[in-house]
C-alpha cells in the first residue's frame, strides 16, 4: 500500500476492557463475518480520515499556510489543492492478520509522511496530522463489532 517512505495506520484498541471485548467478538466470528466487519471498519475509518482533511482541525487546528504559499494556491484549504493526498487514501483488509490498514496510495504515498509528521528539512513543513483515529471513532467502530 505504501512505499518505504510512505505511512499507514493500523487500528489498535487502547484499554484492556476494549481488547477483551473485541477478542471475544473476534473469536466468535466466522471468516466471512470477520471480513465484513473489517471492511466496515475500513469504510468508516476512511471517511473519518477524509473528514480530517475537510475540517483541518482534528484533533487540533492545523497550522495556517504561509502568505507565500497562499499566493501560489488557488484556494485557502490546507492539503487539498490537488486532492491527491485526500483522494489517495485507501484501506485494505488483512483477513489472515485480522487487521485493517489505512493509508495513502499512488503519488500521495511519497509525500504523505512529510505532511502528517512535519519536516524540518530544507523546505520546512509543519505537522498536520490527518492519518489518525479520533476519540469519537471508537464507539462507532466497537458498535460495528457488536452488530455482528
């Protein structure tokens, strides 16, 4: 999905209680049901990541563009001028590993890391995290598992 310089997100649960519940649910699911669950999580999380681009403030407001950058751009939106990055987001399901991976594909994978984590190199770029699960995503994702 990404080259060695790209990035991707793997979803993890954060508390022992969440892990215990998801493991119990996972162990009771047949492979097809597990695939459906992971596909549902992939679709949901992909929409959440795209929402990060739309709002440019999840979980924190992104740093504003420099005046010189604004002069070159056609609009004022951050990280969406060519839409390569936001449109290049995709997910894939690893049924054997029972995981969902979300990240950029195609040309976006080459520069996604610089924007997501920031870069203090020759041409500094501030961090603008877009590839992350929000706190508000936990309940819907767990809800998908409970509906199975």
